[in-house]
């Protein structure tokens, strides 16, 4: 049923209908009677559009009653259809119902008129039938236009795009290629938010005008497929470069800046393109590929134009599949820990182990953390996952307590920002019985640690060790080490590259000079901070680090990550 706030629109439609019919023919009786009658018909037709099941015969009955009310001149039906079609189309999401309803109205009108005017016979019947055919054809044309063309820009819409792509594919010669370029207008939302939707519509009309000129000149098939998105079908291409050139032409045609009310707003865009042999495509697959490429455009490392790449897409699909599977995997216990020994460089004793997350997928085996930790951060699952892995690591550390090793656990920036982190760590220590001094929490060196002083001090007050991982590559510097309760650093692997170049005098001015490494180790020791070198792979590196008084080493030179059972045997 129509809502109360839509009644005014129906009344205005009834007034328009009354004016059209009274201008087209003589209507007996007071004008007010005619208006009231047509207003009631308007409401009935509007209600019929939303009735379930839909009954087009409601239009037939209105047609009958029009004739019964002697609103039955030959031109009345035409005026009725002309007025009601746009008015009813504007109020429904199913335009086909409007055509059916008004078609039945025309039928009811003409059949009743024929019955009432049998004595007027053949001439009137022929006139009315012809009028009916013309009006029904007009309705069909208007419905087709509504269904396949965007009313704002006049361009073909998404449905027409899919029809056009199907035609291009079906009629392509063997080996002929084609492509689709999707274009989004940047800052369109800013225009509508700051200046109103009317200004946004003005901008879209202007963009359509500019793009249409380019498309006409280069024989692209331009469409407006929704909001600020346009599409250009390009045939006879020789490869993706043709699409890249087309996208560049279209982007350069955008009205930049867009000047309105004396204000100039920068307007740019981005484009996603898909190009292939026509025989290898379907309309849906080509549109999907271009849409995916459009999502890549403008991302870090990608310019305003992105080309669909099947290999890149497979990676993205795989990431989405993993993200969807992660909650169930956590419940099923698929996330496990492997441990890599951390060795004292003086006596080669195992001083600690770093807990490294693995995802044991039933079908494909173990996944390394690089394949899922970032996804967990994006989805928010890192908090329950991190808490689960922390407690599992603490439990192993408690089991290995007689050996004196510490357990090092990585914290993501998302975990560090969690106000409940200190309580989570305290609970894990309490439940597992691990001594706080045997737990080391690794903080990512790229994290701005100074913004988490209270959390870091809360962790330090528990008695756990705090280590800055990948030190030397991120924002954490020596000033942070002096001001924060950090007890260890793990040097970035780039420092080890300096040791490999130590015999080459030409590299002495490089930032990774061994002199710098020695200075960092010395300054850390002055601050009472233990230094661990990560990524140690050769005896030469281990010897050089020992000479520089580096405390601990971790890497394939000593041991690879292994399941907990292997570590138990190692420590045994």
C-alpha cells in the first residue's frame, strides 16, 4: 500500500490526469466530481502495483469505470496512458507491472466502450483499436527505454551493457578480441555530501557529456551502469595496451576541476580494464574481471588504471577463502605453533625459543604466518587467535621450565592496541603456571611504540620481557629503547648483510656497515638490553656476531622451526 507521505504525489498525478482528460474531451458534470473520481482511480492503480499476487485486471476495471463515468472520448485513453505511465513508473521497482496494468486498462476501456457504443459500430471500433495499438506500442517503447537506459544521463545502463557484450561476443570473428573499461569518478561522494545531490547529478551529466564525446570520436560503446560508474565496450583490440590507451583518454576527459558556485573541486578517476579473446569471455565474466581490476586501481603500487590479472586475482580469491575459513579453523584447533631455538652465541646453549604460528589446513598442509596473520588483523580475528596462541606458547614454556629457556611470542600492532592485552597476558600466565620472566613478547619494530606506553609498562609490571623485533627497519629507535621498558632487541636481517660485505672496502660508506652494527650492539648493552641477531645462516656470520659481543642468535645456522615435540627432545 502507498504510504501517507506519498499521497500528495498521487493527488498531483490525479490533477494532471483530470487536466489532460478534460482538455481532450467533454466530460459531463462538475469538474470536482471528475477530479474525485480520477483520484480514486489513481490510488487503486497505485495500490495494485504492490499487491501480491499482482492482478493486472485492476487496470481493466478502471478502464471499464472510465467509460461508465462517460469519460470516454477517443483521445481520453491516449491522454490517460501518457499521464499515468511516467507517474506510476516513478513509484515502482517493477516497471513491467505498469505496462501490464495500463495495457489491461486500455483493454477494459476499449472493450467497454465497444459494448456501450455498439450502435456507433465499425468506425469507432477501428479508431479505438488503432489508438490502443499505438498507445500500447508507446508504453512498450517507454518501458524499454526505462529498462535499458539511464534517465539521468541518457546513456545505456547495465542491462544494455550485458546485452551489448553478448552481441559483441556472439558476432565476433575467430580470434577477434574485445575489452571492457570501467571508470569510477573520484570525489563524487564529496560533491554530493557538500553540495547536494542535485550538484552530484549535474556532475554526472557533465561527465557523461565529456565521455560521450571521446566515445563517439573513437567508436567506444559508452554506458552509465550506476552511481558514478561508467563503462566503455571496445572492440577490435590487439591487446591490453589498447584498453590502457582508451582508459587514459577517458580519464583525461573528466571535468577537472569541476567548478560550481565559484568553487573548483578537483575531479579525477580510476579505471579497471579487462581484455581478452571474445570467444573466451562471457558478458558476466568480462564485467566481473573489469570490476575486480577497478578495485585494484589506485591502491598502493598501482596507478589510476589497473589491468585484470588472473594470477593476481587467484591470490585475492585465495585470501578471501582463507579469511572466510579462519573462524571455523580456530574453533577446530587448526592453528598450531612451531618453535625456533634462540641460541647463546658464546656457548651455543639454547637460551629460548620463538613461537611461530602455523595454520594446518586439512587439504593442503601448513601455512606460514605471512599467509594469514594480516588477514586475521583485517578481520579482527587476531585478538582471539593471538590469545589462543599465547596461551599455547605459555603452556609449552611451563613444560620446558626445567631447561631454563624463555618463550618468545609475537604481538601484532592490533593486539598491542587492545586495552585488554595486559589482562589477557596475565590470565595466560596464571592458567599455565609459566613464570613471567620466562615469557618474552616481541613488538613489531614498525609500530609506533611511544603511543602504547601505558600498555608496555603494564606488561613490564607483570614481569614479562619486552623485545623490539626487526629493530632498525621501522619507527622504533634508540630513543624508544631508552624511554620504554624494553629488555631485548632483535636486529633486522639487513644488519647481517653488513657482515657479508665486511671484506669489501667499497661498502664502508653503506648504512649497513659493520661499524654501525657494532655501535648498535654497544649502545643496547649500555642500556642493559640484550641483543639477538635474526637470520643467522652461516658460521662466518655467527663468528662475526660473537666478536661483536652480540648476545643471542637465531636462524637456520642453528635450527629451523620445528614442532614442540622436536624442541622437547632438543632440550631433554
